[in-house]
C-alpha cells in the first residue's frame, strides 16, 4: 500500500508536473509504470480532453481505453477501491482547474498524441488475464464477427462469450457447442449485483488472488444479478469456433454489458445454459474472467468515433 499512499500524497500537493509526469502517459501499456500513477495521469488527461478538446476523436477514445486498462491494473495490484476513488477524484479536480492554454498541458497533450496515435490505428488487441484472455478486433467490414471474445471450456462443452456483430454493432452474446447434442432452451448471465454490494467477493482462503479458480471469484446467491438472454438462435459459422460444426447463440440485453464492464477485473461471471430433461431442469455453467473487458470494450469504441 505504500505506492497508493505516495501517489495520493503527491496528488494532494497538486499537479506533479505535466512535463515530467507525462512520461507516465506516453506508453499505452501498463506493465512498466506505476499503475496508480498511470491511472492518475490518464484520468487527468481524459478529463482535460473533455473540457478543452485536446484530441481528435480516435486519440481521445484510445486514451479512454488506456485509462480503463490502467484502472484494471490498479485493482489487480491490490489497491482498495477507496484509494482508487480518491485518486480518481483528485485527478478530476486537478483537470478541472488546469487552464486549457497551459504550456505544460499542451506539452503533455502532444506526448499523448504521439503515443496514442499509433494505438488508435491498431485493429486488434489481446488483454491477458489470470486464467483467460480477451481478444479484441475492431477491423472494419460488414461480415459478422467477434469484436471482443473470451473462450471457455466447461465439461465437454465449449463457449465463446463477448461482443459480436457487424461493423459498429456489438451485442453481448454467448455461443456454445454441446457435443452430446442437447439443446438449451434458455441462458442467463449471472454476476455480482453492484447495487447490493460494495466490492468483489474473492474467496482466497490463504491463496493468492491470481491463482483463484473462477468459481471462487463469484459472490453468494444473495448478491447476484441475473440477466436472461433475450434471443436464441442456431449459431452461424461466422461466430462458431472453427472446430465446432454447430452450436447455439444467445444474445443478452445491452444493460448486461454495462454491468459487466463495471465489475472488478479480478472477478468472474457465469453463463448458465438451461436444459429440460423431462424430469425438471438441468444447468450447465461456464465461467468467464472479467479481466479487461471494460478496456476491450473501450478499445472497440475507437473505431466508431
């Protein structure tokens, strides 16, 4: 916790010097810089951009995606949400009073443009996680494809989950194949209800968070929100993994994607497929690591601006 405290103290004293601190902003990656410092700087520049119009839309959107990735890195590093909120508040307050014609701000903005201009041109990104990764694809084209996806195996079954659609369309979907030929009649997305809780449930029991199975990153039943799929269809070849011949596609409501993006990256969510077996109902559950879903979703927005 020494790093978050030091950053908070610096923020309390005021702007740490854009001409120097911009070196924390210029790299879209987050692995080599202090995560809290990086989140602070990217938040300042994002808020300053919205107030002063510093960047063209693609660079501004790329910076916002980088801010979301930095936020995830802060939480993964174990920073408590109170500290994160305090750092974000200080960054927003600082950005609110920086003169738009400030020389330091304009120097920092130039460095951001240089760094994120190339990032804005990328069409694909991979966001690693503890157990799984998100793959983002924002290349243009009219063919339906996965825009942001994570794959999961549960039992003999397989699932692809994420955002899919044609150019500019990103529906939250799950596509699953069941080798025993059974047909699910419904599916639901199960995740932590942020309105009923103040943070993630991580059942560590002495283990490092990074090693926790996804099943132990879910909250108890009383803290869950459930989103039923609003549509079901046979999965098209464009969304099925290449080695699957058939499967079922389920589309979830847009508000489910927003709820997923608001979660802690260390959490997990579950997709439950419901089957009628003649004597009742059976459920097959696939887990999804939240990871950098929010950052990947923001990355897709770069293409639509």
